C-alpha cells in the first residue's frame, strides 16, 4: 500500500509540475535536450535570465522551471517528481535530499540577506527592526519550514526582538504579495525580492551587523533524466562569470 501511495504521489506531482513548467528559452522547436529545474521561490526572477544565457551557449536546449518554497522543492524530489536539478535557499534543506540519496553533491552559488519589506509609502512608518515590536503592527514572516522563515527567526533571536507575526507564509513570494497589497504593514523577506519588485514595494534596510545571511546550494538529482545537461547547468550557475554576474545584478552576494 505504501508503494502504491508513493507511486500515485509521484504521478500527481509529475502532472502538477508539468503544468507549472513554462519554457525558459521560449523555443520549443528543434529542441534536442530538455532540463527540468525545481528552485526556491526567491530565484523566480533571476533563474530565467540565467537560463536564457545558458541556452544561448548551448542552443536547442529547453529549460523548464518550478518555483516553490525550498521545503516543497525537496519534498517533491523525495516523492519522485521528474526533476533534473534542484536549487534551494537553504543548506540544511538541500542536505535532506543528500541524506536521502536523492540529490548529488551540491555546490554553493550565492548568498542572500534579509530586509523589512513595507507597502509603498510605508504607511506604518517603520524605520528599524525595533519598530516591528509595536503593538497592533501587522507583521508577516515565512513559516519556519521555509528558509526565509528560519532566517527571520534567526534575525529576531540575534537582535533579541519579541514580535508577534500575524501570518506565516509557505514561501517568500506569497509573503511579499501580501505586503505589496497592503494586507501587511511589514514582512521579513530577502533583499533580492524587494529589488525585483521595484516601485511596488519599499524596504527598510537592516544594518549588516544586525542582519543574517542564507546560502544557496544547487545540485543534480540522482535520477536526472539528462545527467550530462543537468551537470552542465549546475556548473554554469556556479562557475560561469555570466551567471555570477547576473546573480550580482539581481542583488545576490557571492557564495563566499
């Protein structure tokens, strides 16, 4: 029965992922190689740009993406979803896949830091981390199973803050959406997310000494359908000057 349930879950995930994966290159004809990449939601903006650069170097390649929370990425892989490459916003999350032997040795390719996202105009007049402790403030964070939530918890502990979030979202993009809409006075998100959102959101910078960083690993899935192409993409993201330049342009820091 357990094997049957696992098989059904894998099929359901395969169907769901297939519906979610648009082509990053836009070319669906004369393609002789396809790659499926499942990645953290905070990579939604930057990875398609990197994919465009990759497909220019390796023509006739189609890259399909699934962007969700890092914990969901790993759960899908362990359940048998048809994925070739995974990228998470958390080393411990990636390690779960390594320990289960579903993921091969990862490479660290970027780092990110946290910031306080606020709606345009900053109606709650938030100026610092200390303001997040105000009574009645509508503060949102990611759930602690997600790297952005774990980083927020670390941030609060580091600065000895007592806060009461009104929501805990499963991924950073969902959280940012609630800040942009004005449903929240503030949210703890990655600096790269507010930069990508442009004028739709503002942010309150957190001093480096008070901030926390998260590191991003990328790896091949052990059962990758196209192992050669998957390995090529992983190395391109980590070692290519083009890829690393794109990551810097989107606000990601060097991995070391």
